[in-house]
C-alpha cells in the first residue's frame, strides 16, 4: 500500500508518524520515506530538524498530514515492528489518556453505605430501647380512640299515629383530658380556662367541668348531655376563635407551630368534641306524661312506657374507632365503625283527644277540691284497650328537673286504696250469679246492723228501709250489701270463701296484665285471714285495696257480657325494618254469665236514672248510662291510719249496648263535699260525653228498663 494512499490502516489503529520516527531511527528507511532536504541530520537514525521556538513534542500541520498518509494494515495483519493488535506503553509526553481502576471508588461507596446503615441502626436502638417511653407518650396524642354511636330511640305514638314521644337531633359534649395536661396544652390551668369558657354555654358548673377535664388515665369524659344543635354551633365558633387567638399569640412570640407559651393564650378547647346523641322530646308536654314516663340523663327509660319497653325503644348502640391527633380526626388513618341499630316504635292504645279531655277534667277537679291527687281511666269495653290514663297533678317530661319526685309515677296503676261502694258491684254479681237473689228480692235495711264487734251504718242515718236488691245498689246501702252477701253460704266463713272467689275472678289482688313498672296488684287477703270486721266490710269495699285500672276493669267486665278482657296499653310495634307487629291478643276470662252481666247493667242504670239513685248527676241526655258512686275511708300512707276520703264514680255507656267505661277517683278532697257523686260524678259525665262524641257512638234509642228500688214497688 502506497504511503500516499488515504485511509491506510495499521493494526487497526492510527499512528503518529512523528512519534514513530522518534522511537525508531530506521523508520524512514523501512518505509522508503525521504527525509526533508533541509535541516536534516546525517545518519540513519537522526531526527528531523525542528523549527526554532517549537516545543518538543508539538505537532505541526505537516506531521498531521504525514500521519494521515500512513497506510493502516488490515485487521489481523502485522504492522511494522510487531503485531498489529498490540499496544505499547505510552511514553512520557504522550497524549494518550489512561482510565483509573474502579476498585477504589467501589470501596468508598461501600464504606459510605455502611456508615449510613450504622446511623439508622443506632437511631432505631435509641427510639425503641433508650427513649421508648418518651416516644410512647408522644404517640399517645395520635392514638386510636373509640366513641359510642347512640342508636335512635323509637317513637311512641297515640293510636292515630300522633307522636307522643319522639327524638330530635342533639349533641353530647365530650373531651379528651389528655389534651388538657400542661404538657399538651402548654399551660398549667387548661382545665380551668376551658371550664370558664364552656360553663355558660352548656349550663354546668365551672368546678364540675374543670374536675372532669382534669381527670387522669382516661381519654374520654362526658361534659354535658343532649345539647341542642344551636349550643354546639356556639361551641364550634368559640373553639375557632380560641384557636385563632392562640395561633396569633404564638406567632407574636416567634413560636409559630406551638400551642401557646407559659401564661400566654393557648388553644385550651382543642380537646373538646361532640357526639350526636338524639334528645327525647314530648311535643304535647304533660299530655299522658304519667303513662309515657320519661328518659333519664343516661338515656334510659325512667318510668312509664319508656321504662316498660326500654330495650325495644332503645335499639342497639354502635361504636366508631378512629385516629385523632391534636384533638382532630385523622382522615387518612381509616375508621372502623359498627352501625347503631335504631329502636322500634311503640303505638299505644291511647286516644290523644280523649286523653286531653280526661286530663283537663281531673286536673280541674283536683284543684277545685284541694285534693292530694286524682285519676281518670277510659277503657274500650269490647277490647280492653285503655283510651285514656290521666292523672293529676302531672309533670312535664321535657323538664323533669322542675317536677317533684312524687309526680313521676302513674298513680292510676301505682296507688293502692280502698275503693268503697264502687266495689259493691262485685258483691251483687256474686249474689246474682249464685242464684241467691234477684233484682226484685226484698231487703229490709235497718239504720244500724250489729255484726262482730261493731254496729255498721250507711252513709246517712235513716229509718228502716224496705228496698229491693236493685234498691240496695241504687241507694248504695252498706247494710243491705252485708245482708245480701251473707246469703252466699250457710255460714259466714262459707260466704266469705264464695265472695273471695268472685273478687279474684274480677282481678282483685292480681296484676292487671299490663306489666307496667311499679304497678300494684292490690291487696286481698285470703278469707282465713279476714278479721271479724273485714268479713263484713269487704262486701262494701273497705278492707281490700286495688288500683284505678283494676276498678275500671270491673265495670268493663260487666259491660263486656261478663267476660274480663285484660287491659292493654299497646296496640303494636314498628320495627327498624318498618314492619308493623300487632300486640298479642289480651287474655280473657269469664267471670259471670251474660245474663247476670245484663241484669247488673240494668241495676246500674237505676243508680243514675232513678230519683232514688245516688248518681243522678251523671245523666247524659239521649243516652242510657250505667254508673255507681263510691265514698271510702282513706288510709293515710304516712300514718297507716284512716284519714280523709276517696271519692269515686264508675260506669259505662250506652248501658244497653256498652262501648266505653269511665272511672274517676279523687284522693283526699279537702274543700267542699267529699261524696263520690259530688266530686267525681261531674268528671265522669264530662269525660263520658266527650268520649261518646269522639268515638261517634250514637244513642241506641231504647228506653231504659225501670227496675224497682223499693220493695213492693211496681216494675
């Protein structure tokens, strides 16, 4: 290959002709190259002359051209002076670069990584072993906390669906005491500061709130129950203002990010929260309060239906667990929630309008008579359903704090008292059912009757009366009733056993079947325990005790053809799934025959319709009314001795086709008359008229049956 041929290769690598010339003196001769004509040294290995001032080793343009003109041997061919693929060590002054060994750099990286791992290991040991307790305390601020989710309490409604007790949105105000410690709040008196701010809003004492906020070993305290949404809104605004003031104070002190300094403005409300907790409200205030009861501060039924069906109404509470930091929920930390199961709704048998009328009537009469208390029971004679259960004085379950403790119960079911003459209906039922007499049987009634250790009398002195059995009931004669019941057995003990059996059938001494909290079954001793006087007083209503619902049930039994239907207060329930479940059918028991019941209804008409009767004040134009007065000596519950009276009136209408029973009783009237006809007769009439109108019961149009009152009197 010619030395002028461009692109010549040697051993796969370009060579510098000047460099090769310096290394090998014979280079020019071997290649056939001519030396420059001028400036050349003589001899075979001399170097070409350098221009003056040129640095040794510098490359001239001619040298570069000469290097390009040197042909390269093909790959695999030997170049001049050796193998074409071999390299020679660069000489001093050579321009060729040599790469450094990578091993030192790798060692340096390995050492660095080792140091980093060592630092992390030491820090991990410090966190987990040396300073574990300190970091555990800091982590407590971000701890998961569990709070309850209150179930919505079921609604109590009247028979027409009107709400009697319901729930509205409310909030329990809670707090995390840990966030009120000096270390977390940044001030020593955080509980006192927070209590001062909250007390006017939640209506609690400052000392009480401060004590709760200063508790230790707990992350949850309840500050105030069932606050209105308006109150919580005020607390939220207050929290925001306090937080903003704390931030401004920290910024002013150059401590942004801290909650406040010692003695400065601190965010002392950061640990105050709220929980949705519905509040029980009674939209009709004191209407049917004695039957409904109330819900106490723990959210549990405290009396009445609220206590009777507390589990069914309350439902099942849930709970929620979440992470919180600095008093706020961490949204990205996840939430575990068990949903609350709402309670069932309870539909009562009460008629809202009838309940109102009964409550108004008895309340007015108790005030007028200056009595201790009074109650009115209205019952459906066909079903046993209680349409009204009124008592006076009452209370407002929305504000039980202002009501006396004695007002919280239901006296119509919890008061036990001697009924007096209204109880004579049971004695007459036993005499008629046993066939010992008829309504026209003559009974001679003296002014006094000596029995046992005393002389018995009627409510008024009178000459000897010649009455029929119907007249004994119409004039409410105690002596006539004793004489009639003595016929029940050959001996007085036998007569006592028969009478006792009928009293038990009517429900005396037994629970009514309602299952009402605090209900009394009454008092009825076995005949073997009756004293000498009791065996003669029990027939006319002294010496045994009952409650007002039991007394009403006696008259409803006669109105229902002699079949006692257990009183009921609940029509049905509506579960959380919206399904309606009717109440179980009340128990029934036959007490007397239908014939006896019809006869007794006609006898009760004589009490109201006959001029000889004691209950003429209860007449209702257009209707046939059956009724009976009662005036009994009253046992003072404080002393256990007789003091004052119990006035009562009981009956049903229409007498020939009964639909409604009304019973009224007033305890210890101290102003005006104490006779049942005067005190309770007007109440009975007013409530019965309203009931017949409300229930749209038409008059039967039949004329009343006139039974004789006096012996020998025509029918």
